[in-house]
């Protein structure tokens, strides 16, 4: 088993912008990961299972609802803290960050923002403590990039709603206790509903065969005449903007997370290049390897600056959806390139699981697709700057 020697890289001294609390949150997460997760993550990835015994520890480091107010069990932290946590988690594995960001931004966030006080008190403290795991059902087999076309629907039956349809590619679905599901009412308007495991007609088959994000469980959500109590509808917001606003929060977390994956690849490649000797000297002494490493730290530093500024804007409530799209798209693409370059620096050793690089590379293929594909985020920027919609 490889010892996790990771140390952060801060080429532009951005740590000076962090508070003592930020550093404590980051360092606590890093220490927990090195002790509890790094030793088992390759195994979990190989087995294709999320290691559920980590849920308690994830809750303890603030991984579930870091910015949700303390009165609901969250940690009441700011957006930079949330970002730093996502960066540390994805530094280890994108699937680990997924579990945390889905729970925080796609399950707790909509219940907090659009739920009743009763719904908040019923679900949020349990989700924050990891006693409940949630999932978010937006994507359908025939509606991925275009969620507005969804066909999952519910009918008002007087004392309950009757829910029918199917969702696909849902992170955490196979073991989630609750699902925040987006479905159309009889007039075609989209609403969020909390569907609980055990409701008759609700099943969550596991999706198998993934070569990416293997340490995260992915499944379907099937609704076959599910009777959903009326009090499970989230009344605070309807329309496609409701789920998309949750995505803003999760995409912001991914922007930070992707930097974590890139930092890990860079860290491993830099250390390897200094140690590995060929032609009588360390390969770090060859210009071609230096070019790769120098470009990596340049791109990481640019992404760190972009994302830190985005965090400040989010703290002030001023970040736009289009700014978040730009950061998600740029950072994930940057991380994929760095993973590919880092793998080459390790030569043959780059392809085996003694090092994390191939795992990051495979994971990032999901990250560049979910929460809006690379293309969709470009079109969001395109529409923002031109005013022209090129989606349809
Ligand atoms: P469009 O007409 O542009 O917008 C419909 C309404 O929504 C509003 N809106 C937003 N509101 C809040 N936040 C945003 N980011 C918003 N973007 C748009 C918009 O103002 C409008 O409001 P109103 O009041 O006028 O009705 O919608 P469209 O149908 O043209 O679609 C736009 C598009 C393509 C950008 C959008 O649908 C999109 O982002 N597609 C990508 C789908 C996606 O990202 N799916 C993610 C599924 S969840 C997931 O992947 C989890 S992975 C988790 C993990 O494991 O980490
Ligand atoms: P499609 O929408 O079919 O896109 C296929 C290709 O066409 C892409 O390259 C896309 O960019 C391109 N394309 C589509 N529309 C346009 C256009 N207008 N112009 C130009 N190009 C276009 N969803 C959830 O709801 N909850 C989850 O928890 C969740 N977890 C996921 C976990 C994993 C591991 C994965 C892989 C996906 C997950 N998703 C989840 C689904 C994810 O959000 C979708 O896969 C994603 O939104 C893309 O949808 P799609 O796969 O149907 O691709």
C-alpha cells in the first residue's frame, strides 16, 4: 500500500487569504483522509463500491452540509470552507467528493431553501449527521442535458400525490434513505418531492459496468404508482430554476474539487520526477518533463485564483450561474489534462494502482459529464456573453 505523502501546493501564496478556521477545516479533512481513506480507496475503486463505513467520519469533518445553518445540524461555514472541503475530498477521490456534494448541495440545499420548517427539522439534522443519505433525481434516460423535457410526473389524488417515471445515473441511489426527485405536475410545472425508501412502488436498481467513479454507487430511481404524502412536496420554488439553482451550488463545489484531483496528480508526478533516474540523472532534470510540470502548476494556480474569487462572490451572494459554469468547465478540463500529463511522467508506473493518477483520470471523465457537460457549460458562457441561445 502506498503511503499518502500529499502536501498542498500554493504557488501564489493564497493561504494568506485564508482564515485560521479555513486552514483548520482543510487540515482536519486532509488528516482524516490520509488516515482513513487513502489506505482503502484503491480497493474500493477496484471493488466498485462506495465504502459506507466512511459516512460517520465524513459527517464529523463537516462533509454533509458545511454551509447549512447550525440550527439544522449543518456547520454554518462560508463558501470558501465548503470549497476547501471539496478540494480535499476530491484530492483523494472524485467519488468521495460526489457523496459529500450530492448530500450537501443537491439534497440538503433544496430542503433548506425550498422546504417547510417541518421538512427542514425532519430531514436536515439526520442528513448532516450521516444518519440519512440522500440522492438527487433530475436526469432521465431520455433527458440528460435537457432536463426540462422530463416525463416523470405526479397527479393530485386528493390526500396524496401519485408519482410515475424513472430517473437514471443517480449518485448514491442504491443505498439512499431519501431522494429529492424533480417531477412535473398535471400542468407540466416542475416541483421537488422527497421520496423515502420503503414507499411502495419505489425501487433503486444499481447501475453496473462503470469504468469511472467506481468508488461511488450509481443507480436508477423507478417510480411505479408511488403514493407520496402531500407534505413531502417542497413548496418554496417550482419550475426548472429550482433544480438548476441546486446545481449552481454543486457545480461550485466541483470547481474546487477538480483542483484537488489536479493537485494530487501534480504532487505525485513532481515527487516521482525528482526521484526517478534515467540516463544518469533525475527525469525532473529534462526540459520536456519540466515543461509538463511547469505548465501543470501554472494551470492549477490560474484555477485556484479563479475559484477563490468565485468563492468570495458566492459569500457575498453575487456569483452568477454563468460564472460558476465557467469555473466548473475550466477546472475539470484542466484537471483531465494534468492527469494525462502526470500519467506520462510516471511512464509505465503511471498505469498501475500503486499511484492514484489513472483513477483520477477515469473519475474525471464522469466529472466532465455530470452537473452539465463540458459542451453545455460552454454554451452557458456563450449565451451569457452574446445573449443568443445556442442550446436549441
Ligand atoms: P432555461 O430556459 O435556460 O432556464 C429555465 C429556467 O431556469 C432558470 N435557470 C436557472 N436558475 C437557477 N440556476 C441556474 N443555473 C439556472 N439556469 C437557468 C432560467 O432563468 C429559467 O427560469 P424561468 O423563471 O425563466 O423559467 O432552460 P433550458 O431548458 O433552456 O436549459 C438550460 C440548460 C441547458 C443550461 C440547463 O438545462 C442545464 O444546465 N442542463 C444540464 C443538466 C445538468 O446539469 N444536469 C445535472 C444533473 S445532476 C448531476 O449531474 C449530479 S452529479 C452529482 C455528483 O455525483 O457529484
Ligand atoms: P446527453 O445530454 O445525451 O449528451 C450527449 C452529448 O451531446 C454530450 O456531449 C453533450 O454535451 C451533447 N449535447 C447535448 N445537448 C447539446 C446541445 N444543445 N448542443 C451541443 N451539444 C449537446 N444526474 C442526476 O440527476 N443526479 C445524479 O446524482 C447524477 N449522478 C451522475 C453520476 C455519474 C457517474 C454520471 C456519469 C452522471 C450522473 N448524472 C446525474 C447524470 C448527468 O448529469 C448526465 O449524464 C449529464 O447531464 C449529461 O446527460 P446525458 O448523459 O444524458 O448526455
